C-alpha cells in the first residue's frame, strides 16, 4: 500500500470518473493507495476542500497559501493556527518562496512565508515547503524563523544535494514527485539515491506533474506508484520497500492525527 504525501484532490478533473469524487477515491484504494494528504493552496477554497474530502478517512489535509497567490487573502498567524486546530489537519502549507513565477519586490512573499512558519511553531505542526528559484532565501528564512523546531518536508524536490543536506540538517524530509521519472532529471535521481532511508517521501502533486508514462496528462493519486518504482530503481531496492519506508516516514512526520483515528497504517 502506498501513501501520496502531497496531492490537490479538489483540483483534479473528475470527468474520467463520471464527475464522482468517491468513485475516484475508491479507484485509488483499489490501486493500492492507503492514504492521501490533500494540500491547501489558498484560504478562499479551503472550506470547500475540507468539505469535499472530510468524509474520507484515508485523507488528511493541510492549511496554507501558496507563495504565488499574490492577490489572495493574506492569512494571519492566528487564522492559520485556528484552521489547523481541525482534527483532520496535519500540517501548515504549502508555503515557501517561488521566484520563478513571481517578480518585482517579493517582500510580501517572504513575509507570508514567515507567518506560516510562526503558525506552525505555535500549533506544533510540520511545514510543507514549496521552493523554486529561491534556494538561498528559503533556507535563510527557515533558519531565521527557527523552523527546525517543527520540521516538515521540502515537497516536490528539484534542487541539488547541497540544499537537500541543509534541509535534512534542519529536520526536514525530502519528497520526490513525478519529476524524478523525467528523462531530464538525472541529477535529481542522483540526489534521491543519497537521501537517508528514514527521510524521504513520495508524492504526485496531482493533478500536476504526471510521471512517465503519463507525462503531459492529468495526474491522479495512484500514479504515485510510478514515483515509487523509479525511486526503487535509483536506490537499488524494491518498490515494495519504497512503499513501506515512505509510509513509515509519512507516519513519523504527520502522524499526530493518524495516531488518534482508526486508520489501517500499522
């Protein structure tokens, strides 16, 4: 059984499933997906996201605002902490910095990132970090704000080993998405081979970044198996071992909620 540690279930086109969310989720279960973390990217759609997934025991949620959403509601620390108190919630994010899609004065993005870190420390939940073309500032803010007190995950990791090491030193996990299966991702696969066994996760980031052999098509949760297969090849082990270890790592990082509910994780 596999865990998709980062997915946007509320963004997936349900047309292939006759516009039936539960049918998609049942299909994922049949394909070996045990649990999914549905990650927030804005607060306007957060209530609808929670309502959509709330009746599914195999889904947890996070709360946060994506760094590129400049014109969205700006969350306060108090607002994030209040929303994170929901027992379905296991993390703060996704949050971070993205200088690839934003330009100009990005002080607003950095300040938003800092508020998310402060909220995570206050509610004692891990962070889900998005970083793109902002390596130095991401690491500097994580260090300045004491993010090592809560840790979290560098999701959809695409950086080099030097950044992975820095993240690991601060108590963060490294999560690999379908990008690892791309022909152009040789350097990333080399990083994936080095990450300690007890510190990696796997994800789809669905509906985005579908792995080979589905690249260019909409992504869905059970495609995480292709990430597991690729990681197994890179690390010289079995896909079953990758599923077991990544599941253990997920539970260790996000296990506050799962420990109190009737999930079949053990």
